[in-house]
């Protein structure tokens, strides 16, 4: 989230941000750093898919007025649904709700939860979410 937020605000080269922010925070734990790097690039490359979905399900909210952190978390969640088949949907939703509660506005947790639930329902109806792995709990 920090890398994507820094990019959103500064438009510094993403490679530099990944190295300096994610590399420092993760302390170069190879598997974790690789996941973070893949997530950052996936979100940047697929925001054109996530943003219309956010706009569609953010009823009564002007997209431009949604908090930057909330938009980033929603993009990340939608990208995890679509492109990270090994991450259970409940884990995705719970993680981003908790991050929103900690780093965004007072109501962001509820907003993120509701919007990710709606996005997940739409993606499942279109058969675009396929999850595998141990411990998956169907919603």
C-alpha cells in the first residue's frame, strides 16, 4: 500500500519506490518481497479494470472524492481476487478492511468491506474468480 500511495502522490519511478519502500519495510525477505512487488505491478497494470468496478459499486460516491488510500486498497483487493488465485477471498477482504481501519478514515473499514463484497459478487457471477489452495472458505 505504501508503495502505491507514494506513487499516487509523487509519480516517482515505480521501480525506485518498490526498492526503497518495499525493500526497506520487508527487509528483503525474498518470498514476501516478491509477493509485494508482484502485487504493486499487478495493481498498476490492471487499474483500468478495477477503477470502473469501484465506480460502479461506490454508489452515491464521486470517484474523485474517495480517499486515495481507500482507492488503492480497493484496487489491491480487486486485483487479488482476479490475479492471485492462491489468496483466499476472506483473507483479502479481512486484510484490506483492517488496513483501512488503521490508515484511513473512521468509516473506511465498512466502505472497503461493502465495496469488496459487491465486487466479489460481480466477479463470481462472471466466473472471473477462481481460488485454489488449503483452507479456503467460500463466502
